[in-house]
């Protein structure tokens, strides 16, 4: 099962401080696992978009073998780019929630407040 945890600020903004995705869906054979492929595509797209559109380089830790991915936005010099990073992380959250609705047996999404 894939577990994704979005750690949020404990204030009105509820900004995402980091996201941790762990595990493998095992919803299909290796190379044909649509849940794993969807989660991977959304996560890598979020990271790439933060770099190219928000002009920030998030902290990323990854272990393909264990299915571990950690994403932490890095503060930009501008509020606009910080907002872009948050928007992209919220988009990742929404995309994963959509997958969870259809494939809840293989993925669980959580929000935790720090």
C-alpha cells in the first residue's frame, strides 16, 4: 500500500510543510501497476513544476527500491513563487486524493498538522 502524508502548518494558511510518500501499491504486476504509475507521475510532475514554474528547488529525498519520496518546499525570495510552490503541492494532494477515491485499497492519503 502507498501511504502519503501531507504535513501542514498549524495556522490559518495550512500551508504544506512537506509531503512523504511511502510504499508500493501492488495493484498490478511490475510495469503494469496503474496506481503506482499515477502516483509517480503526479509526484515527479510536482517536483519538476516547482523547479521550472515556481523557480524553487525543493528538498527531495527518494528511494525507488522502498518506494520512498520526500518533498519539502524551499522558501523563495518572492511570495509569488512561494505561493506557486504551495499551489503545486495542493495540486499533488488533490491528484492523489482522486486516485484514492478509485483505488483506496492501494493508497491512503493523510493530512497532519504540525
